[in-house]
C-alpha cells in the first residue's frame, strides 16, 4: 500500500470522529444547559440514541454481507450513500426548535438517525481494512494511519466545537470563587439570565454543526478518490459466503473474539463516561469552567501524537503488553478528583490522552488478527469480516449507551439543575464518581479479561504462515 492510499483511507474515517467527538464532549451539556431538558430526558436521548446505533450494526452487517460487487466495490457504495443524510441529521441534532414541549422527541429522533447513519458508514469503513491488503503488517500500518487521523479528527471536533461554543457555557454572572457566606441565592442564580442568550447560543451551535458537516463531505470525497477496494483477497473462487445468522453464531462462539470484545466494551464505556462528563466536571465540580476547552484539546493532542509511539510499542513488545498503557489514566484521574488543581488538571489531561490513544488503537489492531484466526479455523467460508466488525461495534455502542444513560440518570437522581451557577454537593460528588471511580473499575476489569486473550505474537505469526499456505 502506498502512503497516499493509507492517508486517504485514514482521512475517510476522520469526519465520523469529528462529529462523534463534538457529540461526546458537548451533547450532554447542550441538552441540559442550552435545550433545557431534564437530566432524565437527556439520559433517555443518549441511551436510546446509542442503542439505535447499536441495533443498526448487525442489521448493517447483514445487508452489507448480502451486497454484490460493483464497479466501485462492495463497501464503498454504502459509505457514499449514507454520508449526505448523516450531515443533515447531524445539523438538526444541534438545532434548537422554537417549541418546548416536543424538544425531547426532536433530539431523540435526530440523535437516533445520526447514530444509525454513522453506523451504516462505520461498519463498511472499518471492514474495509481487510480488503486493502492480505499482509498483516500493511493492515496494521493502515490501522495506525487510520487511528492517528481519527484521533486528529476527535481533536478537531472537540477543538472546533469547544472554541465555537465555549461562550455559550461561560457565564459572566458566575464568579469562579463564591462569597464566603454563600446563600441559596447563589445556587439559584441562573448562568444564562439574558433572554436573548438562547437565540445567540443556537446560532453558535448551528455554525459549529455547519463546519463539521463540511468536514464530512470533504472526507468522503478523499476516501472515494484515494482508496481502491479489492474483492475478497482471502477467498478461493469456490468458497461460499457464510450465511449471516450462521456466521453470527460462529462469531459468538469464537473464544478470542469473545474475550477481546468483552474487554474493550468495558474499556470503551470507561472512555465514553470520561468524555461525556468531563466538561460537566470541569464546569461544576472543579472550578475550571474557563479552561475546559483547552483541557479537552490537551487530551486529544496528547492522544494524536502518541499513536505512532503505541504503534512502535506494540510491534516491539506485542499488543497485549501495550494494553497496560490504558491503565495509566486511573491514578491521575483519581488525583484530579481529589485535588482539582489547574496545573494537575493539564497533567492529567496529557496522561489521559496517552491512555485513550492506546484504547483506540489496540482493538482495531487486534480485530484483524481475530478474523485471521477465525479464517484459519473456517478456511472455506467468506464474508464474515462485516459480521465481526458490525457485532463488535454493536456491543461497544450498547455498553456505552447503557453507561451514558445511567450517568445522566444519576445526575437527575442527585438533583442536577440546568442553568445555575453552582450545583449541589450531591451532584458534584456524582460527577467525581463518574470521572474517577467508575472508569477506573471498568478499565481494571477490562484489562483483567484481556489477560485471557489467547492470541500471542507467536500464534499470530503461525496463523499468518498457515493462511499464506492456504492461499
């Protein structure tokens, strides 16, 4: 594969991450503080939206596996067709409708549409890795390019959204340090008191949505022009496609896949909880409301620049060994919760970026090894790649949706009130738990499961040789 092909492939996946990052970091606080819907309704929007995207994964995998080869490939038509609709649904997801009573339904519909449409893009795009090359090193290299660009996309999304919409969440009517004799009137002071503010905030969010929509269109054009999809390079002409339901059953019984999926669905849920609650934590629990956008950028710059390091690390020491880097964020996140210091916050952001980079790169680098292992055990079946990728994304999205729903419901239970300067102590404690304790437990359990993942560097090389003999 040429460097140009790898770059074009990587750039194609970046827009999904740009939009996903903006939603992950800012959608919850947008729903609470701009749209003024209750935390319970926000939890419903987040959970049902994620669940709709998750349910779409196996459906997308089924229809894509039935697709016929065209002049531009089998996977490329799906990505081209869904992109314009994705842009429209994303734009309206950030629109503040003039009515109040139906706002929950509005955001639920467009967030579900956005999640479903991004799934229709993500499943064929991630499976495309297997149709770029038969060489594991080439696929790993393409995955590293992809992860670097996706982290950069995450950075661009958070930075664009953060810089454009920061003014909507920084109140000049709330001081960083409240008076010593704090009264209830401090708690009841609205942070958005100006009646004209909702309209100006709507315009700000629409500008951000329009910019990110343009990034989507640019990315798909580069992917289409720069990447040539190959027909199944692993199958013999006599091989038959495995029926979807049978393939799904075989996938769920494949030990390496089950262990990898179980491990990273817990780890990805931890990362999602960090992302969705980080801005709320900085705003309400750490007195860092004027720095949250810069802390988010620090996390993502750290993640972007460390992807090449992790790629070299896993090549030299193995992929399972590289997983230890995911745990680095745990002690520093706990420190930030207990000692909310500005300098410490930037240091925690930097270390968290290193851990997030490892958590993003590893599963997508390990999944092709699992597919190869399955291929070796089922040498005369084809078409299972989309089954593996769609079901993996299904489980990680579903677990993240449950985690986000529970976290937003927790804020509702503890009495989160949108638009006030200082939340109650119960809300602050809940945010600290969601940033510190819960992700730490999920990451530790996920890494424990990964200890039993059976594919080592030695067995991976043996699988590669065996597949070459079969081909």
